[in-house]
C-alpha cells in the first residue's frame, strides 16, 4: 500500500525513491545492523531499501500483486536479507512465524493508497486520470459494484462514515439517478456526478468535490480500517521487548485508530466518552511520540501528498499481548450495511 510516495517508480527502481517521512521513520525505528524488521506496506520499496542500506533484514508484505512482482529486483539485490510476500498486513504475525522471522526489532506501516496506484489509471483509484471504477488493492469486489448495487441508504452510510462527507445523502441520491440511466463504470463519470451534485469545493483547501467519495469507497471495499486495527495487534504480537512500532497515516480516521490503540496500550491510556478506560493490565507499549509527527515544509513543498502525513511511534514492553477492541479504538461499524462481498 505505502501511501504518499514521492515517485511512481516501481519497486527495486532507482535508489533515489524516497517515501514520506523517511528520516523520521528510520529515527523512530532505531534501525541497526543485523536487526530484523517488518515493512507491512512494501509498495515501491522505499522503507525496505533504506532499512537494507542500514544493515537490517526485512520481511516485506504487500497485498498488491503488481508491487510484489515489481519488487523482485530489490529482493535479488538484497543478498538474502529481503523476503517479500503477497498478502494483507493484518496477517503479518502469520507471515513472520511462517518465515521464522520472530521476534522482530521493528514494524513499520504506511497506511493508504500508494502513488503507484494513484498514477495508474487502470487501477481506478483516482479521478485525475479516467479509468475503470476499480480501487481494489488486491482481490475482491470493485468500486463499480458498490456504486451500482448499494442502496441509497447504504451509499449514504459508506460516504458519511468512511469519507466524512457532509453531503453524503445528496451524492448517494445523485448516483442512484445516474445509474438508473446507465451503469457507472468509469472514474471520470463518478467524479462528474459528485461534482454536479454538490458543486465546486469551497474554502481554502479547494479539494476536488469527489475526493471524499473516492476515499470512502476505497476504504470500504478494501476494509482498510479493520485491516489497520488487526495489523496493530499483530505488530504487538511479533515485536521483541524494546522493539519499535512506527505508523504513518494520511487521514483522520486512520490516525485516530493508531492514536487510540497506542494510548490504550501505553501508560498514557486515560479513556474518554469515545474510548472507555482500559483495565489495569500492564502496558504493552511506551509512547515515543506524544503528538503525531508531521512532514516539514521542505518535504511538503517537494511532495504535496506529504502534507497530511502523520507519524506515531511506540516501544514494545515485556507485557503480554491483549485482545483488540475495534469499537474502543474507533474502527467504524456500519450496522445497516453488509460487507463489500455482499455486492458481488
């Protein structure tokens, strides 16, 4: 997945490829020669390459088959220190145990969609280039199935919860009217429907009016927030005492989940009306970042996608792992909407 990358080059390409918040990520990972690290979102290989350059060994994971196939070059150059597998990062514990790669000294997760995916019109992630309405990071139901088969009520819920779209109802009704005339199968067509439904963006940000709609559909069909929660729990399970967890997220829904997870797992757990206080179980993490780390002005100027990046990090203690509580850490649950598979 590896969101927010500064290059659309394939993995194993030129070493000049730099992922978002690279220096900050390496600092918080405390990479050391001979250490073992998991890169749960390989993408174009930016973090993995940097860890290899510092003498570490890496187990890298990506659910995007194209990224895994393209990463073969870097694997071949790694002298056996990089293993790259296709799969979901929620299964990173299983992958690590299968590769006899536990415990590990660090886990890095870079959440969301990658530049490679955004820049490939055929993948259908972006309205900047017209393409099929797909948005799948792996196998499963595509965005066109949701857009054309979900009810207005279901679409409204998806857009409101996963896109934080205030005009969700209006957009859902516009989609229903348009698909009654003909199926919506292209990214440009959906973007135009949304733009006509709610008008141009207002305010200083001036983001495209379809931005939140596309975000919501992508998160829903790929189950991204559930995957993130499971990956955080899996990281807790494989990290050694003193091991580091570093997570880079790109929007508030992701960052909220990471923040609450680490608060609950650390001495900082206080609880709130949204996330009740946890039991007195020993903390499994100690916070390295009390506030999220943002990209600096120079990085944002070079790569505007870095503007929304937020990094959080923590150190594993020797306490036993805990069960994951989806609700307490803010993973949304749509009670009236079935999973994406129901729209196949």
